[in-house]
């Protein structure tokens, strides 16, 4: 009869030091695993900064965070490097990159904004907006790729412009490669 020491690796044993079957061992291991702590319900940053904030609801007032992940985020006169949430509200704030189901941006700036629905108010701006729907009285952006836009948008490249730019660059590259091929065949 072999002992626990003779076997390769630990073997699950019950109270009577008897070998436990695979299904029993899995149940026992599952019951002894450490549970991951649930995210906080609410996290408030006021005149302070944080590296990573994860909670159901995050409020940043005159502060900042490197990474914010939450169901609902509110930033007032603050900033964040990366925000991922279902619902984001920003006022007089800034964010480098944001991904949200719904975003309301008021007098704020966002580098890259990807969202299902975006509402930009009071001279807000964004470097790039990727959204299904954009509502704005007036917004400035470099690149806008959106399904529906309601309002005035000043942009360098919009959805139509991006398509035309891509077609133009593709055609130009194709012509250039054809010319190079013709020249190399002559030699």
C-alpha cells in the first residue's frame, strides 16, 4: 500500500486519512479557495489622487486617477488617464481614454472616446470619437466615426472623410506599387 509521501504531488485525504475521489476533491478544493473581494460600492476621491479605482460608483472631485473601472463614474474638475464604465459624467475635467455605454461630457476634454451614446455640451472637445450616437450643440474633434450625429460638429476627419481618405490612400498605394512593379520588370 502506498502512502501519501510515495505519490507525486499532494493527494486529497478526508478526516480519516482516506483518499478522496476526484469529484469530492474538487468540491473540497472549491470550498477552501479564497474568495475575491467584491469591489467597493462607492469610492470618492476629493482633492487626492489614486492609481486604480474599482467600485460600483466612483466620484472624483478636484482629483485624479490613473485607471477607473466602475458602473457609474462622475468626474468634476478632475482627471483620469483611463475610464471604463457603463455611465460617465464629466464636468470641467479631462480624460486620456474613455470607454462607456453612455457618456455626458460638459466643458471637458477627452483624448479618445468610445461609447454607444455620447452627449457633448458647453464647448467640449475630443481628439477621437467612436460612437453609435452623438448629441451635441457644438463640439470640436479631430476624428469622428459615428452612426448618428445630432448637432454641430467641427472635425478634421468624419466618417465620410475617413472612408474617402482610406479609398484615396489605397488607390494611391496601389498605383505606386504598380509603377514599381513595371519599372522593376523593365530592368
